[in-house]
């Protein structure tokens, strides 16, 4: 497993890590025993960084990670998030009282005295123009409740604004073969400021596994069944905000570029690793088999320049006009 530096934290984290949204909920049925087996297998294979949030299963995902930490001796770094518990989810809710309460709840769920990394959870854009919000986070660091903090964003513009605050150590942003805009400008600026990048939804809600079809059915509690038009949260969170059938067609083209013996998911994750600005990709997994498939990508050789160009041409032709300027 390759390990990369995360911002200015001093941590070296697994280049392919573990996104724990799926084991919390809104990705269909999940069993805790199976989830724990997947988490343990990830550690066995060199993963030391896990991303979660307080709203994933109303704390279920955090509590599973607490159990993992109790059962393993290896260093396990957990990044969680706060803010989406607000109802309504508005900028004024990002105040000292609410953020402190969210942090205290996550501390309890994770069974720790200090959170490794707290990320604001895709707050309204106006939050990034309120220095007092980031001052609250600085205070929580000073109080010993946080080791570091960062942000999870929907838009490139939010990411660029967030890293103007000196305490921001990381930015989590959607980046995959079908969502390439962050590489245009943001990556270079993040590298210049030594800010870590966590690439979320690296498999475009499962589309880049190559296993979905027009006949695929999703459970009623799976966001892929109810959020394609952004009814529950930002449209870009589900299938990268791109029409389902359009992505299926693009996936068929991508298959032609995948080397023999490599899955499309592994190919998509190896593509992400070609960007040195990316600290890690955080694909989700619910089973041991999914973890093993994802992590085999770390052992693949770099993609050829011709392959990278072909992927870029596919993006420019089929995907960019539909998504590039929205996020």
C-alpha cells in the first residue's frame, strides 16, 4: 500500500482508504458483522485512514469504527464530519454551540478524547465567508477536542475559498473519471498551500465498478434510488450528478481501455492515484470482497500516457458538457 502525506498534519495515509458512508446507511441493507469484517480486512491490507460522518446511520458508522479501534493495535486515523445534523441546514447553524455539541457527540461515538480530523460536512456556501466559523474550529483545537480540521465541499469554488483559512488541513471533494474539474485549478492551489485532498465518490456511486445496468434496482433507503435529481441532498452526490444512461454508455467505452485482468473499479482507482495532489481516494465498501477488490488497485502499475489521454478525450466528448461547470 502506498502512503501519502495529508496536508501539514504529518500523517502518512493509505492512498486508497475506506469511505464509511455505506456501512452507516442510505446504500441499502448492511449488517454490522459484515461491515466490521470489511473494516478489519482493510486494516489487514494496509489501510490506516477511515472517513465517516456523524449522520451516517445516525452515528452507526462512527460506533463501528470505535469498535475497530478497540480491536486493533495499529494506528487508525478517523476523519469524521459535522453539520448535516442541522435542520434546517443553514449557515447560521454553524455556530459555536452547535458545532461543539456535534463534536461532543462524535467524541462519544468514537470513544476518544480528541477527534483526529473534523470536517465541515458540505455546508452552505455562505459558511466559507464567515471567518467566525473557522475561529470556532480553532478554539476546539486549542481545547484539545480536535487534532485537525478540514472541509468537505460540493463545489470547487468552496474548496478554493476554504483553503484561505490557515487552519484548514484537508479538503474532501468529489473527484473521479466523470468529475474532473477539481484538477483544473484547485489541485495546484492545494499543493501550493500544502492542503491534503480526499477524493470522495471515486467510483461515481458505483457506476465506475462497471457492475450496474439499466435493470439495476436499488433499495428504497439507497440514495441512488431517491436522490438522482437532488431531492434529499445535492444532486452531484449521486452518480456525480450525471444522467444514469449517459454514464452507462460512457462506461462501455471505458471498458475498452481496461487492461486484461483488471476490474473497471481498480482501473478507476488507479487513475485517481495518477494525481499526486490527491492524498487518498476513499471508496466505500460493505464487504470483505469489495475491500479486497478496491485495494488491489494500489498494486497496479501506473497507467500509460496514451490511456490517460484516451480517458481525457472521453470525458471531454461525453461528460464535460453535462457536468463540468456545475460543481
